[in-house]
């Protein structure tokens, strides 16, 4: 998956993206991204940064 997001830490557009949660009736779904440049894992909408994530299986 790709979107127009940038890493919230370094600004890179080189992201690995994962859908988390269900697709809503309007087509919306939550995304988590991992930056391939600085390894920051963050929530697409909320801007939260995670050291580990049970939804994606990410571990720093």
C-alpha cells in the first residue's frame, strides 16, 4: 500500500505501510507506517510513535 505520508521523525516518504483495524463503511481504515530510513513506527492519523506494536507485530 502507498499513500502520501511522510515520516513524522525524518520526513522520508520511504514507508512500509500496514492497514490496522477493519475497513469502515465509508472506505476509511487506520494505517500504521514504519519508516525504512530511520525505523520509526507511527500511526497514520493520530501521529503516535510506537516502540512496539501488537497490531503490526513491530518491535524496535
